[in-house]
């Protein structure tokens, strides 16, 4: 069930109606859990056992943790939770990759190959809910939060359908307290929620899905296209993945708002970043902050000087790359981001940042550093998008043109420029737009919303593309 | 109260846009609408209607049929409605839709049942323009009955499929995606389309295309062997279910015509409905799925591929059909 499909609208209408019709908070939460499990089971009901298993295990571990004082025993509990979550993740997501890679390695050194791969279907959103569950037990272990005694609350936190399969990754300390205060429909910012949902729908269905149909052939046969079109395709893919993922997040935040809950912000105009460090403060914020808090800082963080911090950055980004999936392209993507972040850190420590070179012209410095950051990010996303390292290699070093070279429509450059300007303007005027949405009278807002909805549907491609991040 | 008011205001804006769009933008008919309109326009002279998948759409030529009918003194005029992968039970809806019009001369509906008794609702075809066009409000009760009657053990799967059908119906009326299609029609992205269409398949895809072509385009000894295999399997006289063709026949008879059934000259073996074997009111089955009875339709020179006849085979098949139906009409008298 994808947010842009009619069946989701039907599902949400029922969930929303029953949720607000119920009187007690307890009944509402039970209903939310039932709806969330239905949403998840709609993909494949067998996955319900997995999410329920992870939930019960971490719920139990977290309940036991405060009762144990001995550090060794506490460590044992938290290691058990980490092993369970990472074990599930490893089995479904990485087992075949590592077995296959080991087998290839043996073949490369002249030894016989073996096939011990398993036929496993990757459960949707497994990386999201396992990370969410892990952060909960770690926070309880660190005594930053108290364990939640009510199982329904905890299970709803893990399975909350708006963010279940593609984030944002929610932290227990910010989300669970919302269960402690009664939700009132009068407090819901309905207009803001609908506005967010419509913006997200536009990004996902009208921009990302339409771009997908244009550039998918280019990524399957990069060398069949002219080099200039490969550059265009790389830039368009960066737009697609941003609109796909941030569009999903906007819809998730909007849907959660309509049910009276707040989700964390996940994107903040990332392509306006002036360097990679800033980019990671604006892109997939819930994952980057998760990696910072539960990986980078425990590794030593900024301690150990620029080189120590760079090493920690590299490890974090490599694992961040691997989080996306079992493919060498994701590892290379993580490596290049780690490298970029490390170089930026060392450069800043020595020279004082890119702006220092053009201190007399800050605007030019901003434009150049923003363009360079986008160039690096787009190049990394190109590797991320390619099916394998070989295809990525051909994408970058393939011939400029061949006798029968294919070309993309030149109009696409204009569309790209338009989207770039829209990205800039939207960031600049986002506050004003939100204020305007809050100010407009009902008689204008709701018919306009209906008109916009009809227009959005009109420009939605016929086949709904699954969200890119569903596979992660 | 405020919630209801806001909902109604939203619906008003939504409907207004759809109405204004419908009034301002020209209507562009889809494939089904075009084919149906052309058939309905020719219905006054039509006495034999062929209905079925591409074996009707691509392999029967009404002109050749009519010419042969005239030559042998058979007073019949043929027309056809054929669409790719148009399968058995789905035909029922189309018989109902098409025969709802007035057909003053119609005597026989020849239904090609080669593809069997299912509906062609494969996920590969979901949200394709033709699939979307098919899903109108009139299809909903029909679909409901179709799934209700089928394998109760597969109820969850059928429920899920039925929800997908409803999504298609919603998408049909909400005109989802028509804007992108309209842009295509306005040729805004014209230069893009040929670029993408000319894309070369990847190496693996090339191999599978080659293999599929080889399987479809059997030549020489391999072709002969396939024909022999088919002939041998036909001797085993396999019979399949006949309830659904009987239902189709009832629908046709209710509209004052007679229903005959057709197994096309394909190179794979198809089971006959058991009701065609015996009984006072047995099904009339024109079984061309038999190389020994129709060797001319299985000669390599008239075959386009495993499933279809080529340009030389199409008039040949149409003429044989005319003669066969003539004999059948005399027998019926």
C-alpha cells in the first residue's frame, strides 16, 4: 500500500474516521495499532510475525533493564537486543550478499564456489523499524528514558503506520510522551497537515514518478546515451530521489498530524547545502542524527583530533551506506560521502572552509560551494542508483557518443533548471506559504485544495512507482 | 459540522476542476472506446460477430470472410472485436456490453475461448491505459460475482485483487495520469519518446528476447516437431471445464443470437470444453487447434509465430471459417 494509491486513501479515511470517533485514548491506540498492522500486513501478512517478534523482544528487554544493576548483566541485555535486531537485519538484508561475495572471492583465488544463499523476501521497511526499536533499548540502557510498561503503546510506537516503512526514524523519547497527553481533534492543524500531504504528493507522484519514467532507461543502458545526457540524468536522479523520499516524508508527517501526532523533520532543502557536513544536517536528518548519536559519538566522535574524527566519519558513513542495502554501490556511496566529509573536516581545520578562499565575495563563494556540493552528491547518487559497480563505472567513463547514441529531450534541462529554482524559492518562502495557508478563509482554502487534488491526480503517472526507500 | 462543510467544499473544488477540464479539453478516446465505436457503427449489417483475443483481432479478416461467404452462397456478413489477451470469462462482460446495442441482423456470436477461463488482470498490465479504460462502474458488480464464484479457498487473494480493481475504477473516473498522457498527445515530450523507445535491451534482456523469439519462431525441423507434438497431444482428447462457455452461451441466447466457440490454430494444445462432446444441446466448437484436420493452417509458410498466422495465413483462416460456418448454418437448419 503506497501513499499515492487510492487504496491508501480509503484505508486512511477509515483509520482517521474511527480514530477520532473513539472516545478513550486507550481505544484509539489499540485502533492505531490494528490499523498499523493491517497496513504492514497488506504487503505480506507473514512479515507481521517479524515485526511482532522484534517488538515483544525489545519490550521485554527494556522492561528488565531497570531491574538489573550489575553493569555486566545490563550489557548482556543490551547486547541481546542489538544481536536480535541486527541479526534479523543481517539475515534478511545482508546474508545473501556476504555469502555471495565470499563465494566470488573463493572463485577469484581459484577455489570452488559454493551456493549457500537463501530465498528470502526482504520485509518492507525492516531497516527503519529495527533501528527505531534499537534506539529505544539503547536509550533505556543509557537511562535516558524509562521503559514503557504499556505494551500497546510500545507496539504502536514501533508500528505507527505513517512512518513504519520509510521513516522518519522516530525516537522513543520524543514520540512516546505524545501518548501521555490526550489527543484532541481541535488541536490538530488540519490545514497544515493537508498542505504538507499535498506538497508531498506533488513531489512524489508528479515530479519523482514522472522523472523515473524518463531516466530509468538511461540508468539501465548508460553508454547508449550521450555523455551530456548522462550528466543530465545524474542531476535528474538527484531530484527524483529527493522528491521521492522527502515527498514520502511530507505525506507521512501530514498523515501523522491528522491523527494528532508529530513526527520529526527529515529534510531541509538539502541541495542548498554549501558543504557535505551541512548536507548531512539537511538530508535524511533522522538517520544522520541516529548514526551520530548511536554510532559516531560512541566511536569517539570528534575526539582524537581531525584524523580521529575523520576515521570515525568514514566508519559511520560506510555503515550508513551499508544500511541502505547489500550492494557494493551503497558501500562505495558511503565511502565517497565519508571521504568528502573527512576532506571537508581536514580542509576546514587547515584553511577555514571554502568561503575563506573567496572571502571578498561571499555570494560567489556560496554559489560555487553549493554547486560543488550538489555535484558531489549527484555523482554519489549516480553510483547509488546504478545496479552494480560495473554499470556505475560505465556511466562515468563510457564513450561521449556512439554512432547510434540516444539523446534525452533538451527540454529536460529547462525542467531541471525550473526545479532548481523551485527548490530555492520553496525554502525561502516556506514560512510565508505556511502562514498564508493558515490565514486563508475556509471558503477559499478547501475548494482550492479540491482543485489542487484533482490537478495533482491528473498529472500522476498511471503506474504508481514504489517509494525508493521502501526497499531499505 | 465544520468537518462536513469543509469536506463538501473540497469536493466542490475537485468536481469543478474535473467538469471544467472535461468542457475545455477535447475528449481523446482510448483503444477500447475506438474499437467499440467502430464495431457498433458496423453492427447493422453484421450477422456473425467474432469476439476474442488477438487470435480474433489479428487473425480474422472480415473482408476475406465476406468474400468467401459470397462466393459459396452463404448469406453472412462478419464483424469482429478482438483485443490482446482478452480471456474467457472477461468476454461475458463484453458480450453484455456489446449486445446491449441493437443488432438487427445478428445471428451468431463466435467466441474464441483459446485462452481459457480467467480474466487478464495480470499485475504487469495494472494501470496501463487499456486496463484503466476497461474498469468502468458497470464492471464492478460483474467482477464481484466473478471472484465470489471462484475458489473460496483463495478468498484473501481474491479480496486483494478486487481492491485493485476498485483502485482501477477510481483511477478511471478521477482521470489519474491523463495529464501526462495529454502532454504526450500535445507532443511536449515528443523528442523524448523515440529516444527511450529506441533503447537497446541489456545483454541479459537481449538473450531472453532471442530465446523467446526462437521459441516463438520455430523453423524447419524444430517447427515440424512442434506440430507433431501438438497433433499427438490432440489425440489424447483432453476435455476441460464447460460451465463458463455454457454461461456465455446463455447470455448470447438471451439476446436472440446463437453462440459458437472457437479454438484458434495455435501451436500449443488447448483443452475442449466437455459440453462440446455430446448431448442434445452440445456446444458448437470450431476446433482449429488440430494440425491433422487443418494441415494448411499449420504449414510453416503461413505461420507468423507459434501463436499467430502471418499475412498469408490470415485470409486462409478467414475463408476456412466462412466455409465451416456455412456448413454449420446448414446443419442447424
